[in-house]
């Protein structure tokens, strides 16, 4: 009897824990929609921030700025990440060096983003003597690399050897096998990995604090401080003005929707694109 | 995984190479003979040789891939190097004492990191205390108890928690959790547990406890999803064996699942700890940002990451800046060590020994 009672008790506790975990998520999403949706309007997407005391204004420059920084980061991070993954899966099988790279990538993944921020600050901003969009892009690119490397490697590992051997047997050189056969077969999974890494850095604020720095006005130059959506949300959230709080909620809603849409798309994409008939 | 899969494949392939040299050999010799004279004999070969099938192309491709892989080492070494170089002023001035001194006085140039270390450790450990039981509960529920149709949506929801950016957690905490803490949870804790001395002093809503709560919410999905993977790696025969001995379901989970995956669970918890140590934005927004060491969890505090986030861009003077960079260096080294240990533990369970019997 006692044992059955404990069994039910623990089962109940587990269900309770799950409910307790889902609860904050629902609370966060509820507040985002409740507070954010009421502040979203056309001006939010087309105007730059209004000065203190004036109502209205939007975050158009932040959205564009985030886009520019993320594009830069993807441009640098994705090729390096995929190439490193290709090395791990195609050339480094069983080598000690590959294990070391894998391990370092996992460890690098856990390094706090703010440390990346000050490292890039010391490297680029201190040399250039001013904050820049380029520095922000580099900081985010460094954060993307380990995630992409590991997912690329895992996805390439699911490609059956028979396919590679078929290509090699036809006399296709190894580099071409890696690009046209292995990478192409694993591409749905690799795209998933890239989008997950993208979604992860899209919401990062800490590495941008001392690199992209933020900007209240339009800026398209890579060598100038640039606005970014998470940065702007941070600035507005800790400000004392109600109008800015309202914009912070709206900005968060936009950011979350962007991230969730990409994560959900990835889910659908990954499930449908999963290797059919792979071993 | 793949290396174990290789062996049966190689075995099954072994009859294949026997016939294959026969058609292959004449093909190879014909291209050797007709390499220059008769290219039309084998248009595929010709096409391939034009597309760079040579030792040079292969080797240079491998070298580029190797270079990119090594860039990951380079990143880690570069971060370490640049942090050391830029914190040398503070390293030389304060030495090891930097980490045991309480002073934080930018005006007179007197710096010590102890309050930040205290704040970081206190919030991270408190967050772990809150998150670990919940995460384990979720993982057990999802792997062992949950009805199958509910499993995917619930695990998707817990993973969504991981996708929410830090700054959005911070925003939510500032406007929802802080008032809740100030008006409901705080007074309740004071009334029931005030005698312990942990819940004393004025309660503004911001402080160590609020920061720990938001941290707990943030590290939960990492711990629970890794724990779930680890529990899934326990073979079903273990569960069946324990059930066959007449165990209840909980006893099966305790003896058959949790005991087999304990190293991995500790690893997952340490990964959560690594994340908690370095979490910046949400903590900065709700911890109160005051370099004090206080027993009360209502008191405002400061963490290593949040002092960097708050003061770095307004740091005047080289010593101030290098003290902040030294804090970053400490954070970097600590998270690297914690993550390395955690990864080794998780690897030990999910890679090599999926079916170890205790």
C-alpha cells in the first residue's frame, strides 16, 4: 500500500512540476500579446524612436539594424560553421584532433555571451576607436559557429556511407562528394541547424552592448554604431517612461514572433525533410 | 554511433568489392591509355577531370575544412589572450587579492570582485535549487509517464522556453515578477520563513531572490531536455527487468532509470549551472545592481556578468576598464571549466555506455 501511495505521489509531483514549468511560459506569452499587441501599429514598423516626452515613434531602425547585424553574422558564421562540421564528419572520423574540436565547440557554446562582447570590444572597437555594426556582426558570428558546427556534423553523420561510397566509386573526387552528395543529402538538417543558431543569436543583447552599441537614428554604415531590436528593448525596459515601456513590449512581441516563427518552421521543415530510407 | 554502424556495413559490403574490380579495372586502364588522345571515349571521366578531380583539389579542400575546424580553437585562444592582455593593468595591480576584496570604488581606483562573486554564486545556486527538481520532474513525466499524444506538444513547449531571448525574460520579470515578488511572494516568505534570517530587510521586489527565480525559469529547459535525452538512452530492458521484479512505476524509474543516468543528470545540471553563471541581461534587469554582500535574499546584489553589462560602457580610466575585463576573464575561465566537466559527464553517458548495468 505504502509503495503504491508513493508511486502515485511521485507521479502527481511530476505532473505538478510540468504544470509549474508550462505556467511561466504561458504567463510570458500572455503578457507579451496582451501588452505588446495593443502597442503595435503601423508607425512601429515605419518610424524611428521619438524623443522623450513625445508619443508615437517606432523601432523601424532597430528592426533594420538587427537585420543588418544578423546578415553580417550569418555571412561570417555559417560558412565557417558548416566547413568545420564537414571536417568533423568527413575528414576527422576517429582522429584525436576532431574529438578536440568537437569538445571545444561544445565548451565554446557555453561561454557567456557577454564575454564575447568584451573580447570583440577589445579587438575591434578599441582599435577602431568607435562602436560599429561590423563588431556586432563578428560577435554574433562567433556565437553561431559552435552550434552550426555541431548540428552540421550530426546531420552529416546520418548520411549513409553507401551513398558516399557510390559517389567515390564513380570516380568523383572526395571534395565533390562532400559538397554535392553528403552536404546535399543532409541539407534539410543543416538548414535547420543554421536557423536555430540564427534564432538564438537574434535575441542576444549582451554581446551587442559594447559592439553595435545602439543608435536612435537610421544607420546603414558598417563602421557606425547601429540600432538592434534586443538592445532597444533593453534600453526601453529599464527607462522610467511608460511610453517607452509600451514600445519595449511591442518590440519583444515582434522579436518573439520572429524567433518562434523560425523555430516552428524549422520543426516542420526538419520533420518533413528528415532522411527517408537513410540507415 | 556512426563508427559502430560502420562495421556491419563493411561486412555486408565485403562481397561487393570482389566483382567490382573486374569492370573497374578496364575502365581505369582505358582512361590511362586514352587520357590525351581520345577524350570522347569516356565523357564522364573527362567531365570529372575538368571539374578538378586531383590530389591537389582534394588536399586543398581538406586543408580549408581543417582550417575552419581549427578556427574554433583559435576563437577560444583568442578570447583568452585578448582578455589577459587587456586586463593586465588590474592583474598586476591587485593580483589574486582581486577576488577576495570587497572594495569597488571607481573614483579612487580600488577594485575587488568579491561582492560580484558572491552574487553570482548565490543566484546560480538558488536557481539550481529551484530548477533541478522541476526539471527532473518534467523529464520523468515526459519520458515515463506522459501519454504518447501529449509528449510532443509538451516537449515542444518546454523547448520554446529556451527560445525566448534573455531580454524578454528580463522585461517580463521587471513588469510582472518584481511586483508579484514585492506584494505577494515577499511578504508571504517574510511571514513564514522570516525567522531564518534569509528574508529580512526592506523588500523592493528586486534582489537576489527575484534574479534567482528568473534564472531558474531560464535554465530549466536546458536541464530538462538534456535529462530527457539521457533517460531515453537508458535501454528498455533495464526498465522491464525492474518491473518484472514487481516494482511500482516509481521504483522502476528510481532504480532502473535515474540510477543508470545519474552521471549524465549531474552533467546536465552542471551545464545549467554554466548557463546560470554567465546569464546577463535578465539578471541585470532585476537584481538591483548594488555591490553588497548581504545574508538577506531580498537585498539587491550584483553578479559578475551584470557588473560588466552595467558599467563597461561608462568605465572611465584604464584601471577601471581592465578590472572589468578581468572580471570577464574570470567568468570565461569558470564557465569553461564548468562546461568542460559537464560535457565530459554527459558524453560519458550518452556516447559510450548506453547500457551499463550497476
